[in-house]
């Protein structure tokens, strides 16, 4: 199997990059609005908090769809390819991406549906850390794939 066959189709890349960027921007924006600007008038939450969460939730649905698409083809194929020496460096970053995505999904679900107030702040920071780490690891995973293309054979 060649690198070209492991490359995501354009629509999948667009959905992945678009939803990932929107998740990162809205997540960071919510943190800034919630912790940076403080409460709105009368001790109420800032009005932008609700809008950042609405957009964050929309991007999360798209990202979950993309994760399902990746789980069907890209991840299993990449795992098989990583048994070959020249692709082995991708396995660690891919596995880390899967774990971080699972953590982000699980903590996001808990925050939305089940988190009791005493654990909500800690769970929120864990969710934010997972999201930021996921973004950084995605860059590492892409860089490793690109560097493989340029190394002498």
C-alpha cells in the first residue's frame, strides 16, 4: 500500500480540518470568555459563552462523524502499514490521537449530560487539556507522515 492510498480524500480532509479548527477556536474562545472576561451583567454568564458552546457542539458532531469515517478505513490501514519499518513512527502518534480523541469525546459527553457541579471544573479542564493536546498531536502526526515522504529510501 502506498502513501497516496493512505491519504484522506479531499472531502474527509476538509471535514477533519474544518471541524478540528472550529473545535479549537470555539473551545479556546469559550475559555477566554468564561475565565477572562468574567460574568456578564448581574453576575450572569457572558452572552458569548452560549454561542461558543453552540458552535463547539456543532463542530463536535461533524468531528464525531469524521472519527467514524477514519475508524472504518484510515486507522485500521494505518495500523497494518505501521508494522513495516518505514511506517512504524506513525503508530505512536496515531495511537495517541485515538486515545486523546476518546478522552475528549468522553469528557465532552460527561460535561454535557452527567457532570455534577463539584467535578465540573476539573472535568472541564481535563476536556480542554485533551483538546489542546489533540491539536498538537495532530500536527505531529501530519509532520511525521510528511517527513516519511521526503526521507531517502
